[in-house]
């Protein structure tokens, strides 16, 4: 499905920091999904294959390198709950249908105060186990990382675990092993186990000693939901990063 994530003990965060600095210099309250996923790739976390297009860009050449079916998502410098406002469309079969859906979505969002900056067109990601990873800053404990299984496990069973940053690989594995749905990661009913170490590496890239959420205060909170895991690795399908207002204090 995708290349296994690799996260060295010390990773060059200069490009990731530039993404954050540019967004703050532009007074953005959030990274749009395109830039949020660029940030994840700088951390060694694989994302869905996609491209940014303009609100009126001809799509024939712009997306010819992508394989259908497509996902279409509106981009904004504000944090969007895309499903709530009709800013996402999935399983679009071809470029012609993509152009029609892009125009419909643009018109549908025109009356909303969302500062539409373009669209993200991506290849659909094959099924796997859905993981949710989030980050928040607690007044008492500082940066925290949350990890859980997606879908009903998060929404109904509240099957999540937290860790205070920074943490190490053993702590990350303990988070996963403490989930009620951990057996899904180990493989059930003939399905192979997912690449658990890839999830561990992603958690460390975010909340480890050199993790982006540990080493900068630019990010107020983030949400990667879902992160699809299978036996070959992981891929981030959706990502939302809310920014702190004011200059970054990179330790």
C-alpha cells in the first residue's frame, strides 16, 4: 500500500518548522490539509497521494498523474469540519465527475465564511484498521498525545489512551497494547497483523523527545483521523493542525 514509515532518533525538522512559520506569518489559524500533510511527510509519516488544485483550475492535466477513484476536499486557512459542511466527497470515479463535484462543492461553500483557498484531490486509500492520533496542550501536564482506534471504538467505546510528551517507544507500544481493540491490530479472523512499529514510529515523530509536538509550541492541537494501518505500514488520510497565535518558541 505504501512505504513503511521511518523515524530516526534525530530528524531534521527545519522544513516542518518552515511550514509552521510561513502559516503563522500569514496569520493563519490552522494549516490547510495540504500543508498539514506536507508537515506529516516531513516527519516520515506517509499520507494519501494527492495534489492541490485551484478553485477554477482545469483538472485534466492537474490530476492526470493520480489514479481514480478520487477523494475531493476543500482547503481553507481555517480549521474545517469538512463532513459537516459538505466539504469532502469520496469515491469519485473519473476526472469528468471530479470536475462536476468540484464545481458543486465550490458553489455550495460560496456562502460560508471559510476562506476557501483551493481543493485537495487525492487517490482513495484502501481499507485497513483505522487509528486516531491527536495532540492537545494541558495547562497542568503540557503537551499530551492521544491514540485510539477509530470509528465506533472512539465514538462509542471511548477506547483511547494518553501519554505526556515526551515519551519513548516502549511508552508508545504500551499505549497501543492498552487499547480494548488492540486485538484488531494483531490480526483477527485470518487477517494479518498491522505494522505496529510503524504506528509507534509515528507516535514518536509527534510526541517523542524530538517530536514536533514536543519541540515546538506553534501547534495548539492536532488531529490525524483516520490513520489507516495494515500489514505494510500506515497512511494518514485526514489531518488537522490548529496553530497557536503569535511567534513560535522553538526550543
